[in-house]
C-alpha cells in the first residue's frame, strides 16, 4: 500500500487540524488544492459516518489516490440535536459562518430553554480508489453553547462552543488544546493508529 494520502477537504481550518494530528504518522499528504478540477462530494447521508465514507470514496475515485474525508457537526440538546448533519447548510447554501452562528443563537433564544448543552461529533473515513472502505472512526466532544460569540481563532461554530472542563471557547483556547480534545482530534487519533499499523 502506498503511504501517501489525499486529504479530502478544502476547509483550511480542518486541513490544519488534520495535518497537525497526522503529521508524524509516517505518511505523506496532499490536498484537494492540488486537484482544482475535482468537484465537491455530495453530503446527503443521514449520519456523519455515511457522509465521511461517501466523501472519501468520491475523492479517492476522482483522483485515483487513497483518500481521507471527514464529516462533522454540532448537536445542540435544546434544539433536538440540530443543526447536526446539516451544520454546514444550517442557514442556507451561501450563508457564512457568522450567519450560522447568529441563527443558532437566535433559535436557542426562541426555544426559551436554559439548557446550553451541546456536542461536536466527527467521523473520519479512508477509502481506496477502487471503492474499498479501509477505516472509519468517530469522535465526540461535549460542551455548552455561549450566550454570544467569543474568540477569533478556529472556524465555524468555534466561538460559540465551550468544551467541558474549560472556561474558554474553542476560538479562545490555544490551538494545541483544541487539537488534543476536539471531536475531530479524537476521531483522527484513532485514524492515526490505523495509519501507523499499515505496512508500506
Ligand atoms: P462538514 O463536516 O464540512 O460538513 O462541516 C460541518 C459544519 O460543522 C461546518 O459548518 C463546520 O463549520 C462545523 N464544524 C465542524 N467541525 C467544527 C469545529 O471543529 N469547529 C467549528 N465548527 C465546526
């Protein structure tokens, strides 16, 4: 098996997290930036795992390379688990991260609930160009939603999420702490064990 892996995301925040965590696994990485003609994989699945697998298969078959892809989302208890698998499209297709954060806070205010519990969930899949699925792993990070956005680092819903055991949001915490405790990190740490176990 080749020890080179395509990272199937165009999200710079995710790319940075993934390479930080998998960087010393003995593999080399390339990203979709090197494949500008490859389109975007559909995300029509009902679970993070289904979407991660579909994306990994899509990017592997489009490039002929072994591909890793993830899918993730934020589940807010008072909103019945929303936005969940729809986190990226929560405020419509062309909305910004800021639009999604504003909608989430306004839906929570409308709900009248004082329950701020939430969790980030991630699934990471690796697929072969022939379509075989090689590995899937999942990670969960529990926390609460703030009353207003806080912090400038990270991406997406980071300024709204305080992980359990901390007082700062993901957008305020140092990157190395997020990289240790985030949903994606937990899934990627299992992925790393798989990559380390692969013979060249
Ligand atoms: P997808 O995994 O690319 O489908 O994105 C899921 C959505 O959840 C996007 O809107 C992301 O911004 C958001 N999301 C996923 N992981 C994180 C995270 O670690 N921090 C903040 N937002 C995230």
